[in-house]
């Protein structure tokens, strides 16, 4: 009997064990900026880490019906933290995965990815949906990542929350590569010399974004 119980436990672990936890939704970018938070729903959590959470379904807390727009919500709140829906990330779509915001003050929001993070949430999605895809492809080109002062490479997702088109309600994120950072610097009329740009660290890029946000308030 003991062996049977142990085998059953191993099968649960192998298939992935999910539980439901309270989550709230920001249906759109507009809702997020106006702090228009939904009622509390049940999120079926597949996995979570320090900076991410993967969800298979979002259900009504009372009748258990699936909330149709749940997984397409622009952001969610989970245990007092806000997470960006990575399906709105233009450079690489991670279905059912939400990443914690790094910056949400001012016009430009930031979400940060690292290689372990990308691989982990991709593996979770693959195992749940029975497909094969490597999250490491996101980091295959180092020119699209930034080196931290500690020596780790990170990818910056930049989200311009100023919706120029009145018909749009959701802002997409882009991979802030060095090439796109040059455009960002030019657009916001910042002065950065070539030598400083070449040696710019992840932390310095974040400070540039904070500087632009402080001017835009």
C-alpha cells in the first residue's frame, strides 16, 4: 500500500501539479494605469518563481466557470504583486506566463528576463501543452541582452504605455536591444556619448529609462 501511494505521488509530480490561488485582473493597459482591478478570481497555478507565474486557467470564484478573457488580461495581481502578460511581448510569445514588473512609474514600464527564467517558463508551457521549444533561443543573440554589474545577462522588455492610437487598449512590449536603445535615446533627446553607450550595463540602461520617466511625469 505504501509503495502504491508513493507511485501515485510520483505520477502527480511527473505530470505537474496545479492549485488554484486568488488572482485579480487588469483587463487592459488602460485599466492598469487607472488601477481598475477586477474582482477576485481563481487562478490555476501551474508553476511560479521569484519573478514569474504560469497559469493554465482563470475561473470564477463562485461558480467555477472559466473566465474567457482571463488569460488575455494585460496584467494580473497575485499576492500583492503585479505581473505582465508575456503574450503581449512582441519579440517572443510565452503563452499563459506572467512576469513581475520591474518598473511601473512613468510612461515606460519594464519587465526583465534572464536565461533561467526564459527556459523555466518555456519548459512549463511545453510540458503542459506537449510541445517542444527552447526558451534559450531568446538569449541566443547576446547583442539583444545586457550585462549586469555582477556578470549576468538580462533582457529588458520595454513597454510604452502611452497609446497613440485611441482605438488601442493594450500596450505591447519590445526587446530593448542596443539598436532599439539608440532609437529610444534619440526619441527622448538624451545625450549619451559613443564610448559610454558601448560599455553600458544593464543597470545603466534602467537608470536611463527612469530618467525619461521622471521627465515625462
